[in-house]
């Protein structure tokens, strides 16, 4: 189902032939993000992502880029993470060449006009303001800063405003030259095309001629973190993240931790949802989250709760953490969690965009494919004993950190 060809310049071209769909997704994933930055250019990966849409050779401005995709009824977007940046276009299969043409023109021939850079500074500053004003986004970012510390992995993806205001065109172009090298890029085409058809498109359009070494991110250095971080702000709801550092993306227990997260906070029949929302009525949303990076990770429960019952909600979550550490879970509950994960995985295979994201990340981070059957086997390999052992390792009370936003003084939050 999946195929891969490495071109002479080191560019990886991968494809998934999906005969059941008429939609093609072209996704270009680059191995750079905010953890590849230094403090003086923090936010440049995200800034660069924006600038690629501002004009190149064939499509000289944002209007031309948008019209090219809109004229065939397509969709396009981009995203920046801690250790990746992606650009994608989804179109009907007969317009696959349009998708390749638009993305390749942006990435190969962007002009970075000074006036466009100046305009985009204002756009990004307002994006930062938007996330700062959103308590859910704000506290999620603060939690990462809390547990990862003052180092690239803990910094904001969008960066501080001072950097966005001051970073120069020359620095932006230099960063692009150092990080957007073909050896650090995966071109992914998914849909009803054969690998040879996808390879022909990629070879024709993505003619990267620059060269260089694959950039290396700063290594994560574990630091002590404060256990409680409060952002005092008038809100109608308290939003918080309660968690700690966790396993990296290659850790042998990563699959068990993913299943544990599903048992605790995956779906409307999870332990946290049933306890904190359904039985006690303390929140509207609650879930668990497990993020993985090359050398560390994070695991947390997050929720939006009644301002007057925050401490009750925290106690309820801590009790669920304690129960799963002390009591062996029933096989039926484990099997339900496994079925939930596998069901979501199977459904994602129906969509060319989801498949493109999955296999592109596999190639970028593992340089291999994991088939659907292999991924199911990873989930099925987790035992009841694994869940308890991993819970006891990760959910230690003394290792928990709390980030919370709301109209609170320190003494009001019992943690």
C-alpha cells in the first residue's frame, strides 16, 4: 500500500495508493520547527511558514495562490509544530498536478518581498494575541513551558512578539536555506494514483537543487519544574492541565501509555469523563493527552471546570490517577480502549489527508512505514500488567505539575 523512493538529492517521495477515493492529498513535511530555533529567532519556523504563501515565481502573490487552488475546488493549509512544518493541498485526482505546482512554487521560488514580510509581522502578532486571549490555548502552551522549561522544546511555536517585530529578511532566508534541504523533506502523495504516477509528479515539480546537512535540534535537558503555575485572569471557566513529562516517541512503553491515556481520557466512556463530568458535573470538557518527541514527552489530563469547584475537580482527577495505579483494570476495559484506538485508526485510513499525515510523520521521524496491521499489533500487545506498571511510573503524585488559568490567587488552588 505504501511506497517510497529516495531521489538522488536525498528527497524522500512516498505514496499511498487509495483506490476507494477520488481525492489526492499532496503534503510536504519538513523536519524543522520551534525546537530547532535559538532564543533570538524563536518563532521563525512559523513566520517562514506564513511567508511561503506570499508569492513566488508562477503564483506571485497570495491572491494567485488562493485562486489556483480555489479554481479547482481544492483546499490548502500549513502548520508548524515543535519539530516539523507541513504544507498540503487536497484536490480531485485530475488536479493533482495543480497541487504539486502550487506547493513546489512556494517552497522553491518564494520571493520574500520586504513589504510582504512587514505586513505579515502584523498578522502573526495578531495570531499571538488571539492565542493569548484564548484561555484554553494559553494554558496548554504554558503547561509545555512549565514541564519542559526555558529551552527550545518549552518555547512558544509562534515566538515572542519582540522577535517577530525585529527578525530580518536576511535571517529568514538564511534559516530557510539551512533547514529546507531535500534530505530533510518528505513529499507525500496519497489518493488513487500509483506510486509511479506520484513519483513522476514529485520528480517534475519538486526539483530541490540546494544541499546541506540535516539540521539538528537542541537536545532536551531535564530541569526541575515548579509544581503550580497560575495565570490570574477573569474567566467564566477554569482551564487547567495536570500532568508531567513522559516517554519519547521511541520508548518501548509508548504504546502502553497511549492505551492508558485512552482509558483515562479517550472518549465519552473514559474514566475521567464519566467521573468528573457525568457523575459529578464539574466540567464541560475533559480528556487526556500524550505528546511525544525525539527525547521526551508529556502526559496530562486537561479540562475546563466550574470556577467554584476547581479543587473538587483536581481531587477527582487525582483519585482516578490513584485508582489506576493501585487497582488492576478489568480485561474488558482494556479491550474496549484497544478497540477504540484501532477503530479510530481504521477510520482515518478512509481519508487521503489523514493517511498522508500518518505516513509522512512515520518517514520523517522513523524513516520507515508502520502498516495498519503493525499498528494494531502494537496496541494489542499491551497487557493489564503493562497499564498498571506504566501508570505507576508516570502518574507519581510528586512528579505532577499544574497549569491553571482563572481568577485565582495561589492560596485558592489546593495543589
